[in-house]
C-alpha cells in the first residue's frame, strides 16, 4: 500500500505547479459531479435522497400529514393543507430578559475567592472553618475529646472561622480555630 502512495507522490512532484493546480481542479469537479449525481440523479429526473427513495409527491405528503394528525381521509381529500408551524394558535415569542434593557451593563460575576454560602452539613463537612475546599467533619468520630488535636494529627493547620464555631475549636475567640492558645 505504501508503494503506490509513494509512486503517486513522486509523479505529482515531477509536475509543474500549473499542472498540479489543474489536476486538483479536475479532481474537485469530478467529486462535485459525483456527489450531485448521488443526491439528485434518480430515474426520470426525480431526485433520489439519502434514504434511497424519491421524495413524496404533494398529494402523498398531504395524505401522510392528515394521517399523522389523526384528521383522517377527509382532510387528505381536502388537500391535506395544514399550518406548517403545527397549530393555528402559536405561542408568544420568547424574549430574553436582557432584550428589555439594551445598553445596560451586565452584573459582574462573583469573585472566585469570595466566600460562598454552602448548606450546613453538606457532604458531611462543616465548611465554617477555613475556605470552601477544607472539610472539617460535621461530627468527629466517637471517642474524640479534642477536635484540634484530631485535626492536627491529620495535617490540618490553624483554620479561620467563617461563621459559627459549632465545634468550639476557637477557644480564645481570636477567629482562628486550632491556632495558638486554643
């Protein structure tokens, strides 16, 4: 398979640029003609679509629309005309809320470092300590009497208290849980 490819490349390299562009244009015209014939080249001038069959005539389309709508043969006999949108009553257009106030600036996005409200006890964590990435357990394991010692054993450093001190880890009230003097 590699040999014919290399031979074709060598043959193309031997041609001048004008000949290469001419061959590329001829190949493009050939591909477009083959694609056009594949899409629209049915028998008797009726196009053959990708499904392999010609499209329905207008009468057949009306009958199938009437059958789809449940209106029956009477609607098909009457021409099978139906509103293309699907119903006589259309829904009001959807207008985005920003369209009511052109020219007004958008509200700025919140800072990614700003504290966020996280539901208490979410995922078994108490997010009142440190930042939103630190998970202090909502309930310490049975037998733990000193929460700060338990946290230090697991690599926690002193944590800022953001809200209520549910576990009473900030004993001296300086706003830092498990810090100096706690």
